[in-house]
C-alpha cells in the first residue's frame, strides 16, 4: 500500500508512549481501529484530537499494543511469556487485527502442506453430527443435545444446551450469534458467547396461526435470509421455511406440492448469484 505522506504518529496507550508511522499503521488496513483515524490516503482525520504533546490516547493495555505494533512493523508475531494468548486475542479483536495475528501465527493456507492442528473430542459415539466454522475463525460442534462453541484458539465458551431436544443442524448468522435447529424444538437464535437463547423462530400458516414444527437442515444467503427444512405435526406439512435474520420474522414458506419430502431434507445450500436454493432430500 503506497503512502504518499509518511507521517509520524504518537500514541499514549495506558500511560506508555509509542511512536510509529502511517506506513506501518497502513498494514492494519482501513477497516481496522487505526484505519478509522485516517482518510483514504492515510492522512490524519481532522476530528482526531491529540494532547499537548501530540499523543493520541488509547485506554488499552500497553504490553499487548507493543506486540501488535511490532507485528505491523515486521509481519512476525512474538508473544512474550507474560502475555496470555487469550488476552492478546481480545486486544487484537479491539484493534481489528485478528486476521493479522492469525496469518502470522498459522501462515498462509497451502493445500499442498496441510497439517493436523487441534482436535475437539466428543462425549459419545455419533457426536459431531454437525460442525460449522464462525466468521472470526472459531467453530461450533454438535454433541447430541449440546452445541459446544469455541473461539479461534479452541478456547470453549459456555455450551448451548437444548435439554431433551436433539440438535439437527447449526449455522452462524455472524460471529456473535448461532442458529440451532432441533427435533421437536423448532429453531432458535443463541448467543455464541454465553449460550443464551435470544429468539425463537416461529412458523405460521396462511391464517397467521403459530404452528409447532421440527426444524432440520439450515442454509443462509447474503440477503440476510435463513432457510430451514420444516416438518409439521404428525409428519405433515413438509416444506422450507424462510426467515429474516435481522427481525426473526417468517417471510415465506414453500410447501411440498410434489411429494419430495422437503421437510426431511438432509442438506440445503444457497447458490450465490443464481437466486436458487438447492435441496437434497431423502427418498
């Protein structure tokens, strides 16, 4: 990234002074904490104010800032033994440098040199019926009635417990929220950080009456829609439900008119760019 005006910048981070340049900060990218301080040419924005000594104050941990600033300078990640990796992860998330940390730690993806990294152990045979990666590098794994949630370092968050409802499928709406479908329990939106239920997705008929249903396979599209195979009471009313991710409201229901058992679909996949949903059903 070419910087026409390589300006020196000073930060006061938690009482410790750091000095760097806009060319170093540009390695963080415009979507980072530092990118928001500058215009598209990496000139300081006029609304940012410094103290009398020209320092920009950041109320964060200076030891972690030093590690992240060195990463921007050198492209290499060195974490001193006195800094917990989880703490550095939190600070990198604040500065918008999580991708920089991951790239330096794990290297660029090379399909010719795959290697084993970590494993998540199940609780019983048949566990791991669904596993999904989160937008920020974490993942969630189904263990029967439980969904175990991990960050990108495989540190576990409080699990999502559906009590007596077996989980069928899971999916990430964003890095903070997970959609879970369950046999007999419908579908819910949960916090990835706490496991707390935030919203239940309802199915209504043409008379706007709420119906009980079993949710199955899930899929998502870029227009913030959630798709799920649905099976109504007494194994009737098969179909595909569609909900708005932002409001949680049902916006469509496609009833099975041709006997394809859409309500028992094994997999759903939104085909980007085609405005079509691909459905794989049992026979």
